[in-house]
């Protein structure tokens, strides 16, 4: 455990001009005397570290912060952080590793790496489990964020394939997919027009090319807030119609997993025969009926009547289509 602390201390020293024992103690989550002993141990082991007293004093490496203590180049560090960022939500150890790397990175490296961390959002919602099928494109987009560059892409939209030149601003995973929030390039200036920002699903990007020209967000751009506004807008579209359903106990978990944030528990009602009463939602009644049609053995729609009617109409269409078979 102490060897691990000494390595962390060494990385922190390489990333800063000077660090005090108190600052190191906070970073390593140890007492100040322990941090001081670790610094002395590094010195005794031959690491060129020395202390200075007085105002502005502390511990520093001979020759200042140097990058050759780890051998990592800026590109290698960014790639490592990209890999950690794409999986951070699933493994707390990776979150801790990413934070340590960010704190220890030399200042010139830290800026681009911080942009990657700030622009990456991971959420496990919308009723599905994310699969790592888009990580190559996500990594390329994250590198563009780190280097403040535009990208060119061919995108399979709902109305056919389109070409777009954009400034990538936020990469986020939600449900089973990664999404890109990007601002289209409307002139030759480097600042993105965030008011025209659009959302793209990464798996629908058919071709992606880096652009050497710069593209950055305004100084006051908040990636987390932009992502929250996007998801709230999508949730509003997805959940315009609500239905109350009575669900068999054995199917509750499956329904919650399938509908994700579009489902919530209300109660377990004796009036419903011991079934769980839940609320599910979709963009419109017909869409909700189509999603519920395969669950007829597990749940019953109590209300509203428009969803029950949509289910009945769907059943009649199915019977009519397959009546002669």
C-alpha cells in the first residue's frame, strides 16, 4: 500500500512545480506526518526531490515538473483517459484511476485531458444495457474534443444520409447507445454556435474524418447542463402519453428493465389482485400500445381508455392480417 502511495506522490510531484505536505496529504487521503514521511522516503530512495521553506515553499523535483518520470506523451495520456472515461460509470476503480491521472498529469497535458473528462457523460437509462460497439468512433470524437478540432461525417439520418461538418461538444452514453452533441460549422470562425447544437447517435455515423481546423465551445459552455437539457427534451417526447398498468409480480423487474425511465412503480394494490400498479409512458398512444402488446400475459392496462382502444385496434389488425393462416 505504501509503494502505491509513493508512486502517486511521484506522479503528483512531476505534475506540479511545488506541492506542500498538506496538499499531498489531501490528495493521498493520509495524515500530514504520513505525507511528509513519504516525501522523505522518496528523497532517501534517490528521487531528486527537495524541500524549501518559507512563503511559496514546499516539495519539488530538481529541474521542475518533468514528463519523463512516467514516459507518457500527451497523446498517450489522452488515449488512456479516453479508455477510462468510456467505462467509468461501471467500475468505481476506473473513476479513481482517472481522477489520479488527472491530478498527476503535467499542466500542459492536463488541459486537453480535462476537456475529455468534462465532455463525457455516462448514464445507464432508457431501459437497455450499453454495449461497447461504438467505442472507436467515440474515441475519435473525444480526441477531437481534446485537440479542439472539427470533424466531418456522413450521417444516416431519419430522412436519409447527410454530410455534416461539426464541432463535437459532448459525448454521452444513455441506454444502449452513445450520443454526440455537436454544433454545425456555419462560418470559418473557431467558436461553435451552441444555439444550433444538434444531437447525433454515434452508431449512425457512417464515416468520420478529423479536420485540422479548430473548433471550440464558448467559454461559458456547460457540457453537463447541455446534456441534461437534451435528455429532458427526449424524455418529454418519449413520455407524452402515460398509462396505468397492473403487472404480475414475477414480471415487475422485467417491465422496469424494458421501459427504463419510462416506467415507475406506484403501489402494490389488493384491488388489482396483488399485482403491482405501475405507470408507463411513450410518445403517443399507438406507440405505447405497440410496446405493451407483447406483455399481455404479464400486465393489464387499467387506464386511459385511448391506450386500451389502441391495443384493441392493434389486436384486430393482427387478427385480420393472419386470419387465413
